C-alpha cells in the first residue's frame, strides 16, 4: 500500500429509473445517485477528483469466476429475473427491456466492486456506491441479488494473480440480513473468513449457510444500538486477530439495520449506524488492512443519507486533507 487515499466508485447508470419501478419496490432504486448528490452538495466539485467511474459492465468471463453458465442462461429470462428481484410485475416484460434498464446497472455496479477492490489494495480504501449483493450464489439469484459482486471481485483478483489463493480475505457482513449467497459461494474456500451479524428472525434463515459462517453473530428482532455496538466491538478485533493478516477486507455496510427500515427488523439509530461504520473503518485502517465498503440493503427514503454520512466521514478523515 502506498498511502491512504479513498476513492468513491460511482456511475449514474447504477440508478434504476424504469416504469416507475421505485413505486413497485420498497427499494429506493436511486439511492446511489441520491447519496452521490448529497456528497456533492457537501463537498462540491472536488469530489469528482475522488471518483472512479466504471465505464463498462462486468464481463461474462468475470461473472463465470463465481456463477455457473446455466445460471447466467437463466438470467436471460424475464420470469427468472422477476423472481430473483421479487418483482413479479417484471415477468411479463420483454427481456431486452430488463437487460437495458435493470441488469446493465447491476453489472456496472458489480464491475464497481472489482474496481474498488483494485484501488483499495494499492491505496487503502474505497467505497462502491452500490453492490453488496450478498444473497446471490453460484447458481441462484434471490433477495434482490443477481450477481455476487464481492465474490466476483475476490475471484477476479485471484485470477489476475493480484491475490494468491492462500491469501486470507475478510468479509464483514453487517447488513440486517444474513449473507447466505456469499457463505454458499465460499463454502469450500479456506482463505475467505466471514463475520456475519444479522437479524436471525427474518429472511433468509438459510440454515446450511449459517453453518458456514466463521464468526456468527445472530441478533433478535428490534435489537438496539447499545447491544448491537457492544457485540460488534467485542467480536470484530479478535476475529481479525484470528484470521491473521488479511490482504483485503470487504465491508457489506447495509443500512437496513436502521430503526425505520421496513425489511431489516432491527432498531439501530442514525448515530448508531455512523458509529458502527466508524468503528469498522478505524479497526481495519489501523490494522493496515485495505478495505472496500459496499452499500447492500437499505430500504427507506433516508437510506441514502445514512450512506452519505458514513462516506462523508471517510472523506473528512482520509480523503480531503
Ligand atoms: Zn439486507
């Protein structure tokens, strides 16, 4: 690592504006753009100097490092995509429309996680203002997730020999939902270590995937700040010690732990989310571990602001000296 210099990976094409989709779905399909705009309002045009824009989507070859070709074929059918995204209304639409307006944005965001990881390895840290599709596994899309972007980034870096197969890699999954896709993808992989703290009383309740978590921290419905933060602070540092010296960490920073989130089922305040994120940023940075933050879930109209608060902290602390 040369010196610490964060970058934000973002493309306006991450945002989904299509047939009023945002009205069908709990997801703010423009969360990424709203977060970017908020940061622009706070920091002005100097922010553009800290931006990496993915120009092309993830390639089929890159997708195949994690996903099966049968699964990629299934993703060429509207009904399958509609099921994985839990939007049955999409099933009747011609596939080319879904590809153009929805899948391309997700493919670009998946590329964004690869670019963020490449940047972080050399410069300490990066945020992809999307990604964190942690429910997608090698042969299945579910829970709004089609491409397992973190796993793809890891395997692409291994294929290009930037990472060696035995290099320890850390995944810190703090989205409100269990990252079952990631756990399934890396079920046989001894170099990827997963800490997962999630609401055990909600989706996906994937028992086999639970058995694959290296540091399993299930929470009860409506867990509040004090208990949540104490558990994280107790377990993250010794888990990092146990892993050894990870070459890179991926932080799945879902904001659906927020008390008003309709899908997370937890009761974490705005201040609690910022404290969580600051704790992860500092723990990793002070241990000299390069890290990538991805957004994952967050389903309120305020979710973009929760994201922007944490990214603003990164920029103020390490980015705009
Ligand atoms: Zn979630």
